[in-house]
C-alpha cells in the first residue's frame, strides 16, 4: 500500500515537473499572442488576463505604417536566407564531395582550412569583417550578408557531406564512369540524389542560423532598406517604446515563418538539428 | 580508378574556386586585417599612426576587457550546469515509464532554441520589466510584491538574470540530444539492471551516465563554444549594463569599435577575443580527452 502511494507520488511529481517545463517553453509565445490582441491601456492595467475585447488594431497599425519596414525586412530576411542556403548546400556538397573522393595536391590543405572554421571563434570577426567589408565597399548591399553567412555555414556543411560521402561505395561512380558519364554529370545526377538526407539536414540547420543571425547584420547593415528581421526588431522596441502589445504583434509577425515551419516540420527539424550538432 | 572519376585539374579548380574565395575573404582576410590594424592608433578615418604594441599593452591592462572575459566564463559555467544538468534530469524523467506526453515535451522543449536570440532577449526583458513584467506580477501574486525590482538594473543580479534565459532557451536542445543518445542504448541493459534491483537513481548514475558520456562531452563543447560568443541576448537586454556589469567580450569589442570609433584598439580586442576563445575551446577539449582517458584506465 505504502509502495503504491509512493509510486503514485513520483508519477504525479515527474509529470508535473515536465509539464511545467514544457509550458514555460511555450507560454511566452501564448502570452505574446493574446496580449497582442489587447490595447496598450488594457494591457498595462492587467498584463496576464485574457483580452475581454480582442482587437487586431495592433496588427493593422504595424502592417500599415511604412516606418516600421516590416515587409521590407521580412523580404530581406527571406532573400538572404534562401540564397545563403542554396549556396551553402551546393558549395558544401561540391567541396565535401571533392575533398572526400578526389586526390589532389591541396586536398588536405583545403580540408584543414575549412575544418578550422568550426574552431575559429567567429564572434572575434565581428569588427574585423566590418573593416574589410567597408574597405571593399561591400556594406549595405542587398547581398552583403550572404557572403559571411555562406562562409560561416560552409565548414559544418562540408564536414557533414564529407563524412556522408565516405559511406557511399565508390562502385557507384565507377559504374557511372563505365557508362560514359562525365565527372560533373555523375556529381549532380548520381551523387546528389544519394546525399539528399544530409543536404536536408544542412538546409534545416542553416535556415534557422541565417534567419536568426543578428550580430553580423548589426555591424554590416546600417541602411533600413537592407535590414533583416532581427535588426528590425531592435528598431520596433525603440520606436514603440513601452507599447508592449504592439511590440508583441510585430514580433509575432516577423517570427511567423519560423513558427509555421517549426510546428509543421518539428520532427524533421529536431532530428536534423540534433544530427548536425552531434556529428559536427 | 577510372579517369572520369578523377576529373581534370581544371574542373576541380573551377568547382573549388568560389567557395574557397568566399570563405577566405570572410574569415582569413578579416583576421589578417585586424592583426594589421591592431598595431595602429586608428579612429576609423583616413589617418592612422603606427603605435607598435601599445594596443596590446592597453588590452592586457584593460580591466573592462578582463571582466567581460570573466562574464563569458560565468555564462559558460552557468550553462554547463544549468543546461546540461537540467536536460539530463529531464531526460531521465521523460524516460521513466510514468511519463505521459513524451512527444509534446520534445516539441515544446525544443521550440525556444529555434527562436532568434534577439526575440528571446526581448521576451525576457518584458518578463523582467518593472511595471509590466511577469516576474513582478508573480511576486505580487504570492504576496512578495515589495521585493519587486527594476531587475536588470541590479548590478549584482544582472549576470544571473541574463544566464536564466540562455539556460532556458537551450535546455530542450540538449534534452533532445541526450534523449537520442539514450535511445540508442540497448533496452535490455535497463531491464536486467531493474531485475538486479537497481533503483532509478542508481541506474542513472551507474548505467546511463557512463554510456552517454561521449554525448555529454559533445554537449559541453557546444556549450563552451556557444557562450564564448554570447552577444545577441545581452545586446538586447542590457547592452552590457548597468555600467559594465553584464559586458561580454564580443559586446565590448563592438562598443569600443563602434561606440568610441576606436578601430585600432577594437582590432586588438578582436585578436584578443580570438586568442582567448581559442585557448578556452582547445584547452577544455584537451581537458575533456585527458579526463575521459583517465576514467577508462580506472
């Protein structure tokens, strides 16, 4: 009897702790959502209560005021993220494959150079990269951020592809060669489909990395025309000052693509991110 | 090997050219440039004067820089204990047979780690806000309203208050990594140990822990690398304040370079960050391999 009640106790206790933790992870999002449907006055009077008269006025204000650059910053983020990922995946695939399979003089040099990229503390490049980009006139362009994002994404991508290609039997390429397929053709129409799982992992990791990146955007972009979402967010908070519901509305709008992506593909995303982290 | 598997040099060169150029331009060129400018007194304008090692001497004596480094180390330690420790405990709980809703805990727990650090910073500044913050609301609710504070203005508390969102954001991330490591352990081991009378605590310490040691060490490495580059959260929440009581290295380099337009010294700080972070990351890795070998012998 006593044992049973102890079991009962640990059962409730364990479940309770986990539920509290899970709720804490999701609660800020829920709180932001229903608070964004309140007016500033209502929110300031009661920060936790549900809105009695939900209103979307915060959203219409954020979306219609051109000073907030919300469309522009979301477009910039989408463009930067998309192009960066395409480049990271393609270049990572090609370089990873070549390093893994082709013997040439500089093979080890290039491999070690990219491997060092996973070790180099990237944040120490914050100021130096600004100086270089400024000298080359590369700051404040629509493509500015793509350059560092690709560079910082490449090492892990190359490393993952290199490891994956090692596991593919060489017979595959030999057979293709006997059939008269050229190097490039084998690369893109035979190897590429085989490596799809690892390329998906890379794309997932980098989507979040690029979409959320803040510090390099902060130093390299000063023109609001080219600012990405995280930069725009620091602007909202300045412009809206203490109008929390409006800040929340703006934040939720800019977070929406990531939210949808996450809750639709959470299984694949979690799997991909974890695989990338552990192998890297 | 057939000749078409070994492509012409020209082809390889063509394929490697662009990735290598982008990479060298964004990583090695900036490092070399910073190294060069670190020997100059340079305010970002057209004029700069060579001053030898002066910047580095200033850096070694710069209390602000070293306290920022200390804050990075504080975050590293807080996050290793908080993130990996709590994640490990939660994993054990999730794996116990009482637990319901395992999938939900994974999905919800992992969620914060996919959100931009900037957003996390804002959300938590709202939580810590004096008038409209959830923390003070909660204190009021439990009748401790008089201990309400302008939380992020407390120099003694600020590092802890910054560590909390950082820890919270990535618990789920490490939780999922550890979960996937445990799921690859043979279930029979648990069954046998249970028959042998090992309780949950004993199983955790003597069976699970040794079997997932390597994964835990990977987590520690990720934790160290992640916290040496702390910037976004702090930029948003306190911007290093009050005073410099929550300054971290990257933020200090940023402030000196852009706030004071002291690019020469900013370059020296960047080189300092580079060297220190590398020492910490490599040093911890050496320690980890040293200790994991030691245990295997024993």
